[in-house]
């Protein structure tokens, strides 16, 4: 078992012990990580479930992973805007926001207690925030990070 897989498995195990959610711990963990601004971890946790998924949720999970990936790009670009690689992350972020919202849109308006229409609108707003400045200004900062909440958290 790789170090990354072991860390993700340990995190998922801790979630399953503390979560009151009726959803899979990886799914709940995605939102916990995403809302904390830990987008890479959100990506990893849901990827853990996505790779094992053989049902109709495959593209749904893929879309959520892509959305987290977009925010990985935005966060890294914000941290190092003049870096030769990280400074050029706004285009990939916008592309992943489009891909992610396209992948989840067919599951709406609500799927697995997630307001799909609202999340697609959020992705559109963030993509517009990137594009309206011709990819020269990053709208993300630690004080304005988005949150994704489930409608039913029993």
C-alpha cells in the first residue's frame, strides 16, 4: 500500500468512526476537506471512492473531483502567482470548473443530498471570475473560499 493510499485510508477510517452521515465516509470526507480549503485532500478522498465505483455515480464523483482540482489550481496560483508553473494555473482551473460542472449537471437538480444546480452556478461564478480579467487575476483567496454543503446531513 502506497503512502498516499495509506493516509487516505486512515483518514476515511477516522471519518467512518466519527461521521453521523448516511453517506459513504469518502463522500462526506470530500465536503469536510473541501470546505476546509484542503482541495487536494478532497480530491484524494473522493478519488478513493471513485476508483472503486462501478455504479451510475462514476461521472458524478469524477465531476466533484474535477471541481476540487480546479480549486487546487486556484489555491496554488494564489500562493505563488509568479512561479513559472503555478502562475499559469488559471486556465486549467477554468477548464476543470467547466468539466466538473458538466459531469455533475446531468444528476440534478439534487443528487445524494447535493444541490447540483447551485453547485453548477457556483462553478460558473468562479469560472467567470477567472475569465472576466482575461486570466490575469485569481478570484480565490483564503477569505473567500467557497463552501459546499449537503441539503440533508442526518
